[in-house]
């Protein structure tokens, strides 16, 4: 998920939250929470604040009310699918998390969170030269200077082009180890309890969670008539021929369910230590799709820069499978924030996601009740949090 998608997602969260109405029977009045100015903000988020000011404030006064927002970057290490022999190893991926919500003077509010992880993208591949290892026509981009070369020229047909990023034509046969993406959205009703004796504050929550996990598997095999290793390709003609056979499978997990949890935080001068825990249970609607793609190339001869006579890409019929599973797990965060201005803070911390069962990873014949464990660090900023 790109920054643009995250921004659009946060705007959608804001629209959903602003559309909610909470009727509170306080002295016979109903308080609408859709109005962003209902909390009478002064927008002086970056007003300087001294350490003495913070020390003199009681915890109940330092705990923010009104609208707040956070934005964090995440680096998480993810377990591999169970069908991989090295399933116990972790591979890293990057993502982000954004939150928006509010807390009223009556100590209740709403919290919406959008998180994503792009990756990991771990695989074992071998760079393999193709029969026509180089097409010089793909490098020349200036009629005035034939010696000038630019990989972005792309003057030849797609089948004859050099591999982008390389000055030659190569394939990358091999097998995936851990290729996964995750998106999750949650909407929670929150409550704030009275501060404890030593200043800690507990905020229980209950809400809804949606999570999508997409796992990709591929296995690519290169064969040619020029190969000296097994398995060689037997061509129907005497022309040099090569094939790249790719088995591709994508498992999509769409999970919907509820969760309960809490947030506990405590102030230490300019620092705030917080711990968030959510325990969720979800129904997982799974979809897996397998297919095989065969790219066949026939050359006029086996010389360097030989032209392509035939390029053909075929795809086998797609095999689709669906299933339902029950998934459960927890989301644990621990963060330390440092107050810079009155409402602006920077923070860093640790993040754990654990889906204990119910995830389909790998191919159709692989287990559809696997676990996913992610652990890593986060860093970001907060406004009025």
C-alpha cells in the first residue's frame, strides 16, 4: 500500500467517524460527535511547552480530549509459510499505520486505525542468461550519437528487449520463500477510566476488525535447447528455443470479526509510556488460485544478439478453490513518546501481530489453517494523543 492509498484510507476513516452519532443522556442533552469543531479546538498544536508545565499537570489533565491523530512507520519480520522447509525463519517487510479518533470530556470516544504491510518479498532465484543474451538495438537511443546508450530506449519489440535494470536479457528461475501483503482496519469504541494511584490511565475498548492477507507463491523453471544441465528442452525444430515455465499461486484471506482490548499509558515528565493490546476473533473467507504460464521463445540462431522469430506466452486453465476458516490472535504494541510541543510528540516502539491459526498460505494443496506471526519496531508522530 502506497502513501497515497494510506492518505485516502485515513480520509475514509475520517468520513466514517464523522458520520457516527452518539446520543449521550447527560442532563437531558444529546451530543452530536460529527461536528469536528464540537470540541472547540484552538489548533495551537505546536505551542511551546516547558517541562515544569507538564510536571504541574495532573494525569487526568494531561490525558488529551478532542480529536487526535497518529502516523507511524513499521518494520516487521514475518514468519514463512509452513510449506517452506525454513518456515521458522523471519523475513522483513515495511508498512505503515495511521490512527484518527476522539475522546470526549465524559471519557468515551471512538478510535479508527488503518495499517498495512508491504512484504516480505523473500525468494531464491538464480540469474540465468538467455540464448540471445543481448540486443544492441535496445540500447541505442540517439540517431546523432550511435555510441550513446540508454536502458530506457526500448526501441525493439517487447520480446526482444533487454531485461529492465540489466544490460542483457536474463531470466530469474527459482522459487518463492515468503511473499505476503497485509491490510487491516479496525474501529473501536473506547472508554477512559479514572487514573490509578501512581498516575497510570486505562482505556478499555471493544470494536470491529477487518484484515486481509494475500500470500503469493511462485516456482519458475528455465529450459532451453542450449542448456548443459538438466532438464534440457527438446525443440520441434532445429532453431534455438527456450522456455520459462512459471507456476503461480495466490491465496487471499478476507477476515471479518470483533475484538476487545485496552490501552494503558502513563506520563513521566515529557515522556509517555503506552501499551495497547487487542484480542480478536474473525471468520476468514479464503480464495486460492493456481495457474501456470509458459513463455516460449524461438531464435533465428544462437549467436549474440540473434533476433526472435517466435515469442509465445500461454497460460493453463486457472484452478480456483474456496474455503472458510476461523482465525484468532492478538495485536500488541508498546511505545514511548516524547513531547516536543503542547500537542505534538514523536514516538517509537515495538509491534507484534499474531494470527494463531486460520490463514491460507502457499498453493491450493497447502494447509489453509496456518499461523502468521509478525514482530518488529515502529516510529512516528502524534498530534494531541
